[in-house]
């Protein structure tokens, strides 16, 4: 099930390109285009679900993707830690109304929650380099 106006549904369908790092029957994971930190990844369910509190409950189905991606990001990017975050509803800061979980690798040079949300303009070449490193090609 998808929504024709949803950007994440279009990414899942391949209508919008993405830098995928993982996919299974329930989820896909791809690099965020405006990462808070190097390697910031979004895990989204294949089916359109608005949020954690609206629509069908799918969080359990995303568990294997979250686990695999978190470990992959920390290992391949030599991260010192990782944050997992999701916003449910506009008042919580949700901007794309398709459930998504943020996996944010963290590094010792910017520790703590005060340094979590730090969007950085990122050139496509840098995102490609991160993808290559995650995929073991760098």
C-alpha cells in the first residue's frame, strides 16, 4: 500500500533515487539527504503508514532493519555511538508523514543530545562517499 503524493513511497517505488544501504520485505533504509551527522540514515516501512501513532502498527516489522543498519553504520563508519529517533505528528516535528526512524551515527567530536540535530549542507559526492564506505567499497 502506498500514497501517490508521499516522497518516501516514491523512493520505495524507485521513482525518486536514493542511496539505499539496506532492504528487506518490510523496510528499506537510505541515507538522509540533509544529514544531522555523517551516515544519518532513515529506515522506512515499505507500506505507507503515517507515523508510530497513526495507521497500522509496523514497528516490530522494522526491528531487523534497524538492528542491521545500526550495526552496519557504527562498524563501517567507525562511529562512537548512535541515536535512534522518530517524530510522530506535526507538533513533534514530523515533516514527512510516512513513518521513518532516524539512525544517526555519533562521533566523539560532537557528543551529547545538544549536538544531535545539526543538519549540514552535504554535497552529493560526500553522500556517495559515505555510501561507498558503508557498502565496503571505500
